[in-house]
C-alpha cells in the first residue's frame, strides 16, 4: 500500500474465538494494524509498548488490532493456537487476528514483523513503518514515530513523516 490508499474491508478470526471485521472499527477516528508474530524477537520487544499505547489512546477513539499471518508450517510458534496462548499470557487489550491466507498482509504490502499501518477516519493509509527508533530498549527511545503519527491522525492533520522503514524479521510467506 502507498500513502493515501484505502484499506480493503476484511474479517479474520480473533484469538478470543470471535471474527473481527474492519467494520467493527468504523466509528473510530483512526485505526492501527500491527503486523506482528509470536516468534520474532523484534515483535516480542514491542508487546508491552503496544499495550501501553492501547491504554493511552483508549479514550481517543483509536482502533487497534494486531495481525499475524506467518507460514505456520515453517514457524509453528506462530500458529493460531500459540497466538491464543500469547494473547492470554500478555492479556492483550486489543484483538490479535490470524491471517492464514496472507491476503491482508499482501494487500498491506507488509514486509516486516513488527510493522505498523495507520489509517485515518476515511481509512486512507497515513503512516506505515516503524513504531519507534529503538526496538531493543524502550528506555532509550528518542523518536516515537507511531505515537506522533497517531496524534496527527486523530487531529485530522497530515503526518510529516508518513513512512519510516520498519526494523524486524521478514514476513514468513506461504509456499
């Protein structure tokens, strides 16, 4: 996806057993998709930060989901069953969806885990890429790229830096 492109509607299974659709977030002022997985050390480093972010923006009408679609034959730790375990262990305050077909990952043009995609109220892509500038040590973060982009999107403003390359593991594509 390029900045300005529209998000396609989709519906995917959530780790809580329900189906979650983009229409469930139609009333949200902005919407974030975190492309992530269970096994990647970069992704693992961000779970607590993402939980804090969800709490921080809970009252600001921000929709958030996490999305995993790695090939589970090569990476069984990313299976839907293991996603359920992680979601329960981490007590995630947002949906953790499984994209077994990788259709949503393909539409997004996702390349890394973690990688974020932020959409405005019209569901136009307004930011993609990195969450912040220091994956391995939250205490040394100096640039909070995603949070800055969220603030701009919630205020209806254009984001100064709409693309910051994500750092992480590659998506594990199905054969």
